[in-house]
C-alpha cells in the first residue's frame, strides 16, 4: 500500500517538474522522507498486531510547499503527514533503509528496533501492548536490548501492570 502511494506521489512530482521546466520556473524539488513511528512499522510488513494509523511520522527534507502537497495527496489515500514529526525523538544511531526511490522522492524507513526503543522510552504506557508483542516476536534483536540498556529503559517496569 505505502509503496504504491509513494510511487504515485513521485509520478506527480515528475509531472510538476516537467511543467515547471517548460515554463522556465523552479519545480517542487526533491523530497526525502525518513519514516518512523507506527507508519514505519507498517512499512516493515511485520507479523505483529499493528493498529493502522493515519499519520506518517517522518523527518522530511523538502520545500514546505511540497510537504503541503504531500499532505493533501496522502489525505486522498486516507493518510496524512505529521508536521510535528520533527519533535519526535529517535535514537541518534537510528538506521534508515531505502523503502522507495523514485525520480524526485526517496523514502527511507527506520529499522524496527529503533522505532521500538523510541516508543519504549518516550511513551511506554501508550505502547505497552505493542512492546509486549514485539518482545515476544521473532523480530526482537540483541541490539534492541543493548539500546534499552544504553538509554536506561527498564523493560520490566515498562511491561509491568500498574
């Protein structure tokens, strides 16, 4: 689903660039999105119980007007760009892997373990069931536990019923 949506937006950017070039003006520019949060987890196609989200949390490199176009485009597909994404904390060492690369749009997705560390550190109560599901899945990595220690996340406390 996400791949197809990003492909369609990239196609739209390509058309707008051709039109702008013909008129001798600047086009919308290139866009790079580093997606994390629930959208990043959904893009990872995990075998976990994920709750669908409308928000696409991403660090974005793009002209503001192009991000507004992206948000309008996403809304037509039942999604929306979260303009407050730059306020979300992700670990400095987060690894982003290519999800989509087109002519004018590049989308990278944060590795799952980094998204889960962010959720465990910044909103553990809200994400408790997701964390339990992750910790009992085949997706959990040794690196997750190393980062939990580094960021002083007490997983027993996070998972404890209060």
